[in-house]
């Protein structure tokens, strides 16, 4: 049963049900017909017997009977007995192969002979002074039996015929209804061989299979997109990692070609160290992002005062700002408490402030403002830097996206995608505004810690 196709199983169930229904129906038809025909015969024999009784006459003590003409042609045989049981009219010769007793009580019987079945009805004839005679009416039930036999034959013939037609029709309909599933299977198989661009593209039918096909196509859309993203990500990552590796290799090879003095070795090692640090940073950023993608990052949510975090980060960035000749200032009044992961929030401000310092002009400024707006903590990081061209704004959160590679030589383009992920994972929102040559403003909204117990 398990190896059968749905089509065959459906047809088999359907035919089985039909067989049961047809059998019940046939049985009922047969039983009802038989009852109707027998009771028709019963009524007829009783009416004929009554007619015969009314034709019995007693004259001077002797019984006389003239069979009514209608009875002769209606197939009812009449035998009349006098009260002592002597036959006056007709005879028992109509059913020669059985011996049947003379009438003695009013009775309706059905008697089977070797080649026929008889319905026999005995009726007494009474006059004023009691019983005078007996009338026996007999009808052959052969015609009824024949009709019932015919009906049985018809039913036995039609049941298999109906079953064959219905199963054929059922099989055809099931095949038609299930044909799209075969298509889905074929497409799924093609996809199994790596062709993610295939779609079922079935006409927009709102039945079960139509909905399945639509869901399947939607799933493929998502799969294809995420596969493409994944592939792009891997290729970008390897590409980005290739550059520092190439630099390290070239420097090492060149340094090893001849005799070098101590300073030259030192210089080469410093470059190698810088490139290795860059690779290290990139790898740890990639790891963080992939962990986030896979949902493997274990968030440690706790009550966090953003004022402290922002001040700590700004303190750490101060020396870098000085190095770039930037004035970094903070405008944070009272404590703003959110629920978040300390490490990630620190990373978030670090990345934003680092960008604001890096992509600034000498003598420029960076301002970090912290306040509350409705149920959100709002952090604004703005700078007087080089800005981002409008056409690049939608892409700055993409992985490995750098506006102009010449402006960030040591950047990997992952900083803002990490910022974006951190904001999302904290159910927050980030906006960006920028004017080339004037500066950029990032606004981050994080939901305030709403639970009173602070847990
Ligand atoms: N405050 C800003 N002012 C001007 N341009 C910016 C600013 N912040 C980001 N950008 C631009 O957006 C790009 C993407 O920034 P992102 O922080 O993602 O990468 P990155 O700084 O190049 O590298 P990473 O942060 O990984 O070291 C940068 O290359 C830079 O061109
Ligand atoms: Mg950055």
C-alpha cells in the first residue's frame, strides 16, 4: 500500500466506497421490489378469491360454480370444494408434483414445487346456515421470480460496469488534479542539481495545489536571494582577505631577497604587523556578523546606562581624535537606561565615532548627543566631515561597501553593517543624513528599558 501513488490510492478508495454504496443500493432496490411484487400478488389472489367466493351459489343443497371470465385470463386458478372436501370445480392437477391437503381453514401459503412456486389461498364460503363450500385460489409465482431474476442480473451487470467507468473517470480526474505536483517534483529535482533560478510559474489558481506552487516559488525566491548573498559575501570576504595577504607576502619576499639592515627589517615587520592586525580585525568582524546571521550570537541583555557607555567610548576615542586633529565632544545630560548587550552597544558607538573621526577634515569636530524621545533613547553622532554622496547612502550599511576606497585605506566596509545588525537586534532604528563636504549625522533610536524591576 505504501508504494502506491496517491492517484492509485485515491482511485482505490473511491472505487471501494462506490462498490459499498452500489451494493447497499442494489440490495435495497432488490428487497423493495421483491416485497412490492409479492404483496401485489397477495392482493391480487385475495381479490380473485373474493370474486370466486361471490360466484359460488347453493341451489337446493348443491353447490354450483361458474368461473368468472376475468379470472381465467388473469392467471388465477380456482378450485371449488363442497363442505365435505369433494372437488366441484377445477382440480389439483395444476401442481401435480405435490400432494396438498384439502382446505380446512382460511390460509395463504407459498409452496415450492420442483419447477415452480405457487401462492395458494384457501377461503371458506358461508351461507346463512353455515359453511357450504371452500374456494382455493392458486397463482404461479414464476413471472414474479423471472422479473426478480432479471432485476438481479441487471444489478450484477451494472455494478461492475459502473465501477469500471467511475474508477476510470476517478483515475483521470486524480491524474489531472495531481499533475502539477509532478511538475513541482521535477522542478524540485532540478533545483536539487543546483539550478535555483527555476520556478514553477503556475497560473494563479487558488486551490490547494496552486497555493503550494505559489509558496514553493516564494520559498525559491528567498532561497535564491540568500544563496546569492551568501556567495557574494564569501567572494567579497576572500577578496578582501587576499589584499593584506598579498601585501604581507610581497613585503616578506622582497625583504628576504638581499641583505637588509635592522631598520629595514623593522619597517617590513611593522607593515606586516599592520596588515595582520587589519586581517585580524576583519576576521573578528566577519565572525560577529556570521554569528549574528546564524542566530548563534549569545546576547547578554542587561540594564545599561548609555551615558556611561557613550562617555567611556568617547574617552577611548579621544586619543585617536587628537591624532586626526578633531574636536570630539559629548552632550549627555542625565542617565538614559536601555536593556542591551554591553559589548555590542560599546561596539556600536565605537564604530560610529571611529567613522566620524576617520572621515573628517583636519580641524573638524565630532559631536555625540544622548537624550530621550518618547520611549526611545536617541543617540546622535554628527561630524563636520567629508560626507557621503546621496547615491551611496542606501548602500553604506551593505557588507564590504566603501564609498570611495581611496578615502578609507584601512577600512573593510564592515563597520556600518555591524552597527545595523546591533541596532536591529536591539529592536532599534537607525537614520542617516549627509551632505558631501559638510558632514554626516547618524541617529540611533533604542527602546528604553521599560521593566520597573529592572531585571
Ligand atoms: N561619518 C562618515 N562620514 C563620511 N563617510 C562615512 C562616514 N561613515 C561611513 N562613511 C562611509 O561609509 C563607508 C562604510 O563605512 P563602514 O564603517 O561600514 O566601513 P569602513 O569604515 O570603511 O570600514 P570598517 O569600519 O570596517 O573599518 C565608509 O567606507 C565611508 O566611505
Ligand atoms: Mg567604519
